[in-house]
C-alpha cells in the first residue's frame, strides 16, 4: 500500500489578502462563517484517507497553531496527525523559506522519518473538493513520476496561470508560467484525446492548480538543487528528467488568495445552489468544534443569508451576507453584501458597562447601522448610526481602521468605529 504525506503550502506574507493577513497567516483567515481557509485542504486529505498532514508556514503562524491544535486531534490508533512546520534555523540552513520548493526541501529531515512512497503537495488558499485518493490512483496507473492537477481555462484566464502543453496521452511536454494576454499560445490547445468528456468546450487550455503528486524518489531528485519554486522552476526542469502527467479536474476550483476572489467566493455560499457545497455529509469540511449555542434571531428579515453558531440578531435586515460566529447585530441595522467574521468571545455585562464608561462601542454592529459591500474582521466594534458603503467608494488604499480593496471595504480586526461614522 502507498504511504502518502500531504504537504499544505501556507504561502508567504499573504500580501494579496492583506489586511485580513495583517495578524494571521493566509491559511488561518476565517472563511464561510465558522471555518478557516486551511480547513479546505485538510478536509480533502482526511476525506481521501490521507491523514498524515504537514502545513508549511512562516508568517504570523500563532493563530494557525491554535486553530490546528484545537481542531485536529487524531486518536492513537489512526496514525494520523496535522502538524505545522514553521521556518526554523538549523545547522544546515538559517534563512526563511525562499519559495514553495525551498520550503519542502528544508523539511526533508522531518518527512523522511515517515518513509513515504508519495508526496501530495496542496495549496493553502484554494476552494475545491477533490478525491485525492482517486488522483493518486490515476497517478499510479499512468506510471508517472509526477502528476499535476490541471483545470481547463479559456484564453483570457490562461494569461494568469501556469499553462501546460500535453500530448494525446496527457503527458506534459512543455510548461509556460503566466503567458499574458498577447502571446500566441494556439499550439498549446488541449488535444482532443486528452480532453475530459465533461469539460467546457470554450476552455481550451490546461492550467496548473498548484496541486501535485510526486513519487518519493522523484521529489528528492527534483529538489536536489537550489531551485526555490515548484511552478516557475522545478516543474519546467522536471519535464526533461521525469515522466510528468496531467490530471484534468472538472469540479469547482477557485483561488481565494485575493480580497476580490475571497469576497466573491464567500458570498456565493449564500446562493440557492452554491458552487462550493458545505452540505455534503459524505465529505464534511472539518473545523474547530466550539460548542457554541444556536443563533438567536429576535425578529429579523433575512434574504440569502448564512448565519453561523452563537449569533444574536435583533430586528435587523440582512441580505446576501455571511454572518460569522458570535456576531451581534443590533436593532435597525441593514446589511447587504457583507461578510462578518464574528468574535472570539462574548462580552459580559461588566464588559459592556466598562465600554459605556470609556465611550467605546460593544463588539458587533450597533443600532441603525447601514453597511454594504464590506468584510468586517473579527472583534470589530461598530457603533450606532454608522454608514459604510452607501455613498461614493473611496479609492483603494489604507485608511487606518479600514482599507478599500477592489472597491470592497475591509474593516480591520479589533477596529473601533465611533457612533455616527460615515465612510
């Protein structure tokens, strides 16, 4: 039987998701009300029977450490684990991870003790469901040393991805990183025999999903050098030395590594038939079990809204929004196109009395607030009669306790918004 190690790449500073990554790593960013982004790849691994999982990270990892410790505890009989490997100094190397491949190389001393036959490399900022066991089975049947999961894209989207050229058997013969909109790549169209029968006929190019399976020997051979990045360097060089195949994935897949993509993918969860389905009992998305009470709705109008555990909503109107754990929304509030990440704790009556003395709002959204097109990070204190997003949107930029990114307001973690504020 193959022994698989799953390696989830936590990414660098997460600048594309800033300011949500100001105080946490990208995999630790809350998603969908009660989950974290990292729960997606971890759950794909667990549901596929791959229960030996490492997460490689180096920036703002404290929040991620706490989440993993609370959420993923395997029993002694399963042999499973989820462990974080942050960048560390050793006698062999003293620097940061210099890229995705460099991060894996610097942790071989940890990986080799498990004696794996295969490595599965996964990204920490993608939204998808994949049968990784089926992916491994196809890899073994093909006789490949390395298999790259690919998704079909149109010419416009191909500009921003690593594009693969394959022969009729699906073997990858060339790799091009982000060809841009002007380069002629007509010779890179997917050959008809290699197309998936369920693929969109308007999608003619294969884009790398950043998900790989390596035989153990191929992994060590591919990284026996100083190359730092899988997509830009390791994979193109591996084509000359190893048998590299494509695995065409037809399901929903979305990179949620930017504020715009994160916002759009989260609000899509409120659709009648969301592209990503959290309601699959056979393949649940795991997370920290907080034992919170059910949400309490004291008269409200809700239209295409996902509410998480432990919320208290009073006489509010909420449309097309995702409400995070322990969110408090007071009377007369109006929210549309809003993502709230909720709170880490409930405030007591003594806390609220102290807040009143100090003239600061309670955690949550105050009375008669009107908010549109916004992401409200955890523990934000939004006072009464606050208006956000109802007028002309400021230019993208950092405005202190809030940022504007792609026209989306991002209220920072622990922000304090005084009564009557208008932005």
